C-alpha cells in the first residue's frame, strides 16, 4: 500500500515551517529536525517520536498504537490512525513530537 500523500503534505506544511527535512523511508516519509526524526507518514498513519513517557500517555487514546513495523515496537514511538489526527489534532501531535526531539542533541 502506498503512503497517504495528502497526509504527507499536511505534515510537510506544518513541520516545514520548523526547518524539518523530508526523507523517503519505510515506504513512506520521515521528517527530521537537527538530524533526529520527529514524525513521518506510513501508509495512512501518522508516526510520531514522543519519548517514553509521552508515548505511554498517548497510548491511552484509542486512535494511537505502538509503532511496530517488525513485531518489535519502537520505544518512545507511536502511530496514530486517521481519526486521531483530524483537523487541528495533527498540529497538536506534531508539536508534542517537536518538543521531545528538540530536547535531543543534534546528529
């Protein structure tokens, strides 16, 4: 399945203002700030790097699940199904990811 290009453009419109760099990866796209990935699009889902504590909290949302491409979930990462990032919710999620990634040293 191809990735959701409309979602990808919505993400790009927001994170591009923050200086994020877009890269093709895992059959979709990823966005990096200072060399650290903060978000991406995989199929029709939003992928977010939130850090362990915020990822655990996010899993309380029914639209959120662990990001798991290899049957081993990535710690601190989640994926959000379309109802979870409708409208202004997308920017709210991306801001959470930006907050975490901004705390990391540049690569």
